[in-house]
C-alpha cells in the first residue's frame, strides 16, 4: 500500500483514535510509538490504548489538502466565515494540530482578499510554520496552538524576526491576546479555541496593523455531539446566541 493510501486510513475516525475509534490516552509522560501509517518512530504523550499511533503529519494529511484548496480559492474577507467553512469539511478531525495551521491560514486569506499588503508566499509560509506546533500543545506546553497561529500570522504580515524588536513584539502580543481569551477552566476544544483565536485576531489586526476584516455573527456550534468534553453552556459559542464582540 502506498504512503498516500496509508494516510487516508486516518479518516476512519475524526474524533478519537483514527484507526479504531477508541478515546485517546493523554499521558503525563512521553512514550515511544511507531506511526501505523508512515512507520516513523516518535515520542508522544497522545496515543490509543490499543497501541495504535498516528503521527501529526499523517493525522492532518487529508485535512490540510482541503485547507489549502479552500484558502487558495476563497474570495471572502470574513475570517470567521472561512474558518467555519474549513472546519465543516468531513476530512477535518474534531480535534488536532490541523487547527493550529487553519487559524493563521484563514487570517492570511481574509487579509489578502481585503486588499491588505500580504507578502508573496505568505499562505504557505504560515501553514509550514504552524505545522511545527504539535498536538496537545495547550495542556502540555501552556500555549494553545491556535493562539500561536495568530502570532504566526502577525509575524508573517509584519516580516518579524527575532532581531526586529517592534515586529517581534507585535507577534508576541498577538499570541498573548488570543491566549487570554482561552483561560476558561474548560477542557480543550479545538473548535472553540480556533474561533476565539480568530475573533481576537480580528480585533488585533484592526487595532495594531490597520487591517480591517469583516466578521459576521456567531453561528450555533454544530460539534457538541462529537465532543465528549464539550463545555456546553459554559462555552460562549454554545447555542450561538451571543454576538461577536
């Protein structure tokens, strides 16, 4: 079986273990596991209790193909609408590191469509950078990958480097503003985190980079039944009655 076909098996489940559907283990310590799809050995703290393991690259292979197509062709200036369009695709898992790349990709696509000065190759740059942020980053490293995605987008838009003080600070502050939205005492939800990150980014881009993006009203969340840890009424997106700030 080819690598491409092997990776397609990850679509067997988009909520728990990609191969058997059982809830994943989120361990306190790293273990060595061999990816069942590509055969590479990695250390991980997230794996199936039946011994299955799918690496981040294989986990998101099909979904990222969808993301690239949508972001390359959309003409919308509303990052919220683009986000919902991407997240609704059946190839996208309920949770996973794909969301870390979706957030900056959505922001770059919306900024491009709004006529902002977007560097050449910016979309592929943010997707490549965000792909390096592993799954479980929020609980294991203290920084949600969706919030880091906002910082990645700002970094690319401002051409930031570690040596450019003002641009570096803008990127750090963007991540910080998004992270502040996510301190809610609830278990992770990649859909909630992505939405919060994009909302924070819309405000930040307008206030600090003079990039004014359209942002529509919140829609009812359609993922409650797929998320075993759904915060329900404790989530600002549950029911969809609250308007965007």
